[in-house]
């Protein structure tokens, strides 16, 4: 078999002396793999808490400052229901993206037994990550925060305190989409509320004092505008990455394409599931990705 040239940016070694299987601790038994996935990173946990607090703040201002004092009952009910539904889906998507294993390669599987089970032929090569002592499948990269190699790792996002990889990319895409939608919705409601308050008495358009109302609305406007721009860009880059079947790391490192090229629709279904349905928009539906291609450990 011909040896595929390896890009010089990949953080792996293929020389026999670097495998050193005798120094690798065997991976944990299958019985211990059912534990919940959670990254114990202080910065990531703080960012995740801030994310939830910002959504709750936006909900507080939308409900108690703008909708509850409104005289238009239908307007308040429709916009309150829509905003809270989108906010709930955003937080549910964030929860799933944070607590779903992104596709971690078993740690310490570069053991003598595992390497022998691959039945290597002369000229074939396996790649070992020297940081987590794992035999890496194709398109896996090591995350220094998760301390694991992640299959199809796109990037590590502190806002979800997790890597975005093969198993949780759908939830991350939904999170950015729903945050962008509630940010846009909040901006529109703030604009209408300002117009309403300018035409009416400021003391009647909110249950708070006029100065407090203005401060709360300006802070919400700033928050919504900032996150609308940020999440819209992230959503666009993620969809582009899915359609081109090239992760953010692969684009950044300009890695040589060694995998089969598929249509954009096939790439979308690989992330969101087969077949196309309303479940694509649900953070509670686990993607049914069909029969996956086996990962190649040797070249």
C-alpha cells in the first residue's frame, strides 16, 4: 500500500519509535464509558454560566420591561411565546452541545494489543498522539483543553465549554441559530418599544422608572446586537464548513484532503441526520446518521 504524505502541521508521529505502546495505559473499560461528558475547565464553565445569565437577562427585560406593561394583550402573548420558545430551544441546544461527547478517541488506546489487532502490513502506518497516547483515526485532532483527540474537531468553544466535533456539531449550529433569532427578535421589540414610549408617557410604558427603563433597554440592545453579529457569523461559517466537509482546523492548517468528496446535501444529512425532517431543528433529536464509514487507523 502506498504511504499517503502527511501534512507537516499535523501534531502526530508515525515513526515506530514514537509509538512506544508499553508506555500507554490501557483505556477504561466499557462499564465506565457511560458517565456524563463534562469538561472541567474554569474559563469554559464561567463562559457557559455567563451565556445562560445573558439569556435570562434578555428574557427579564423582554417580559417585565416591554411585554407585561403593554396594553396590547395579543402583541404581548404572541411575542412573549415566540421569544421564550426560541430562548428555550437556544438553552437546550447549548446544554446538548456542552454535555455531548464531541467524538473523543479512547484515551490510551495506543497499546500493544490494539496495534496488533490492526494487523498492520509492511508499509502501513498508524498515527499516535503523543499527548493522550491514542491511535488517531483520520481527521482527528488533539484538544489541549479537553485533553483528548476529537474526531472531526472543528474548534474548542469556551461558550459551550466543549469541543465542536462529529457528535455535537448539530447542537452547536442550532445554538448559534437560535441565539441569532432571539437577538434579532429582541432588537425589533426594543425598537418598537422606544417608538411607543416616545409617543406615550414614559411613566406608562414600563413598570420601572424612565431612567431605569432606558438603561435596561440600551443594555439589551447592545447585548442583542453584539450576539446577533457574532452568532450569525458563527452559524454561517459552520454551515459552510458542513457543506464543504472541511472542519475549521482543516481549513486553518490547509490540510490535504484525503477523504471522499460528497455532495452538500449528503454532508448536511451526515451532521443533522437521515432523512430530512423537522427533527433537524430540534436539540432533543439525536441525529440518525445511518451507517457510518469505518475510521481508518492505517494508511
